[in-house]
């Protein structure tokens, strides 16, 4: 669903896909970025990273127009931690919280290197699946985020995308599935090394109103662990 683009600085947060980061985006550009490598408790670093990014940008929370946060798909605990933190920050300051899909942010990172090309982005979701979404040459999604076997993603790619790129950690899995079913991987540019950070999350919030989601966790399948009652 589309929403108005915030007018003013955006604080962006991400702990959905491994590494954790916070960024400040102003005027369609990343003004400050703070990040930490993935660990079991990495999401707990978000408050420190947010403070670091704000300080580097010369801002305080009172000067932020909106907070953008990745809502998934991704790690169950990381998503919940970031969404709760974003809501807690926003409430006393009366600013909006914008949800951004991790696949939208990944596409924004890939798009920088190949503007105007159709593209599919995918994360390795483990358990024999990929999180995948396809975008047209104008950068708009033409499929919803899905958790599917690589073979299903390869079939959709062969039918609906004549060329362009496939990016993210799920790309090698889709390439192998496409080759195994007699498809032609050479039609596409495969970019497994593309990754995103909170800067791309903020850019989606600032420049892609079609990427805006409700600030609620987006889970495409049940979590690996069950929460205690």
C-alpha cells in the first residue's frame, strides 16, 4: 500500500537479516550509518546504533520526521525487537513509524547497480525455501513476498522475467534450480553478494511510498522457536 513520503529526516532501523544497523536519511541521501555484525544478541545493539547515527547526523529524536523499520521477512526475534523499539521511540515524540519489507530494501540495494532492469531478490530462508519477490523495470513489485522452494522461484523467474538480475543470498539456490529444470541461467545476472543496510531502508521510506507497510512483523511462515506461554 502507498503512503505519503515523510518531509524531513528519517531514522531507519534494521535487525531482520543478520547484521544490525541504524541510519539517518535526509533529502533522499544517507547522512549517517552505524552498524554491528550479526551475533545472537545483535538486535540489542539497536538503541546504541540509533543514538550513534543521530549523533553523527547532528540530530536528536525531536528532529526526526519518521522512523522506518524493517518488518520482514527475516529472523523472528530480530524483527520483533526492532519493531517494538521503533514503536517505543516514536510514541513520546509523536512521529510516524513506517514498515519496510526486507525484500524492498534488498531490491533498493540491487537497483543502485542496475537501474531500469527488472529484478528478482531473494534470501536463503533455510529449510529448503527462499524468501523471494520480483520487481519490474520501473522498480515496482509485481509479486508479493513469498516463502517458496527454489524450484518454484525458478519456474516463476523463467515465465515472468525475460532478463535482468537476481540478487541476494537466495540467488545461487534459484540458479541451481533453474539449471536443473532445463532453464537458461545465462539470461540473468546473478548477484549473490548484494546486501542491504538501514540506509536502504531509509531510502525506501523517503523515495518509495509503494514500499511502505504497516509497522507490524511480516512473517511468511511459523518461527523456528515457539514463544513461551
